[in-house]
């Protein structure tokens, strides 16, 4: 198995992994979750979840992937033959198709908005007109599907080329591009009049807002944002070389991912406050409010195009990692070519994303557990499958997998000093599974935090 393809450079590892983590979760989801759940108080709980639960679980996932050097299902079969722990991998593959379903819809919308911005379709509209055109577009049967399929085709183009020539090459360009655009934007945003109100909302915590719902949402957001609990990082780590430093990579991803989420807040909240807009609007914040704000800025065309390109790029580097979970599985388990595996996976995604897209229009009254198909996929993946996957991964690595394997992975076969190893194992054995279980139970209303 040692001839498995690997990422060729350190930059490649970081660009691909950070690219997976940084996505619509940071720029589209984080700001409205923060807006709806108490601003800075949410941010604080979020930070705790990222560093005490997220990063340790990430190191656990990396250890599984790199030691087994196989896809998310086979990895468990190699490490624990004759057991059923590979169910974690199978759950991850399902989660990836759920996430790709709703995620591609938003990604498709961002492409439509790049197009609209470029053709000046966003100029000169009133707030009500923005609302109207967004609702009209998103509930349309065909137009969103065209953009979704285009977006999935881009994924096919990159993922079918493999790790080195596809995913690594694309990430090396797209991830740095994303950071540059984001920084340019933040600088613009903090110079808006009234920006300080927005910054205060983001950085000044009101502890009375923290309740079990806020904690559940912060943890769900942390898992989603770090791409945890569903095999993406297990799969990517199976392509890490033997000298990639796993814990350093995990901390770097945790820091950069959180930085981007906070920067997205710095971009959006001052802009929202400066135009007197309530930041607790839901998912539409980015598609209705922001284009409206941009059109009042000098050079509005430039800012709108740039913003939606930012979102598309962020989405793409995440979806290629989601696709890789299923592609690696199909390619390795069924012995089919990578191209064929990618085609099959994309076919599944076409089905799931079409259903999610139609749930804004013709299927809007079709409900699963009281949720539209889109919301059902989002809720099930982010608030159930990912935390559950994360909990099982922590239990597996903390209690089932031989500690020597974990130690060898984290220390690169004893060549790195790992004074934090005991603390890490403590977080993986106790903190992560207990915290996730408690938050689940309180979320289900079993008791109050
Ligand atoms: N982390 C990505 C984001 O924040 C989403 C994602 C989730 C990607 C799970 C891969 C796996 O947008």
C-alpha cells in the first residue's frame, strides 16, 4: 500500500485541507448562525468547541486515514478486521451525499449571482426587488439546476484527475485566492461608516444568550466548518506523506478556518449594521442583503462580482473534498477507474441536489419530519450525522484502536516530540464523546444546560 498517491508538497496538504474546511460553512452559514444565536456569545462557545473537541477529533481522523492509507470504509476494516467499525465510514459516505445535495444548491446560486453581477443584473434594485428576484430565482424549476449541474461538472473535472493533478493543483490556486479576496473585502468593510456597531456585535459577548440550543448549534457549526465526523479528513489523510505533522496540520486548519469565519463576520456585520440591516436573517442574508449593500458602494459591480466569486471558490474547494470520500470508496472497493467512480458519485449528487433545489419550488410542501428536503439534508447532516460520526470516531480512536498506532502517527514514528499526547488522548477519550453526548441529550430536551 506504500505506493499510494500522496500530496506532493506541504503547501498541497494545507491548501487542500484548509480548502475543505473553509467553505460556505464559514462565509454563508457562520455569519447567520452567529447572528441568530447571540453574536459574540456564540463565537465564544464556538471557539471552545473548535479547540477542545474539533481539533482532537481531527487528529483522530488523520491518524485513522494515514495509518490505514485507504478510503473511509476500508480504513476501519484494515485497522479492526472482523468488526463493524466501518459503519462510521459508510455513515460518512451517506453524509457526503446529503451535504453535497444542499451545498451544491447554494453553490449553484453563487454562480448565478456571479453571472447576474457581471451582466449588471444586480444594479439599481430596491430591497424588495432583491427579495423578489431571489425568491423567483430559487423557486424556479430549471434555472437553478443549470448552475448546479455546471458546478457539479467543475467538481467532476477536478476530482476525476486524481489527487496530484486534480485536487492538489486546484487547491494550490483556489485556497490562496480565497484568502486574498477575503482580506481585501474585510479592509473595505471596516472603513464603512457605523462599522463599529457590527464589530461590537461580533466581539462583545452577552452570556445570557447561551443556552443548550446555542451550544448545540455552535458544536454542529464547528463540526460542519472543520469538515469533521464524516470521513473527508480520513480520506485526505490517507494521501498525506509519512512526514506530514498531523497535530500541527490540525491546529493550523483549526486556526485558519476560525480566522476565515471571523473575517467573514468582520465583512458582513459592519456592512449589515452600517445599512441598518438585522444580522439575524437566515440563509438569505448573503443573497438578498449583501447584494443590496454592495450596490451602494462605489465600484459596486466589482464588489459584487468579487464577493460571489469568493463564495463559489470557497464552495468548490469544499465539495471536491466531499466528492473524494465517495470516489475513493467506489474506486478502491469496486476496482473501477477513478473517472467512472467520479461519474457515479456525481450522478448521485445530481439526484440529491435536484431534490434539494426543487424543495424551494415545486416540492416546497413536501416535508420530511416537518422539514423541506433542503433543510432536512442540512439538519440531518450537520446536527446529527457529523456530531454522531465525530463521537464514534473519538470512541474508536480513544478506546478501541491500539494507542501505539495513534502514538506512532502523531509522533511520526517517534521522530517528533509529542508532550501533549496524554492531553490529546484525554480529550479524545473523555472530553469529546462526553461533550457531544451531553449536547445531544440537552438538544433533545432530556435536561437543561
Ligand atoms: N467545511 C465545509 C464548510 O465549512 C463543509 C464541509 C463539511 C466540507 C463536511 C466537507 C465535509 O463549508
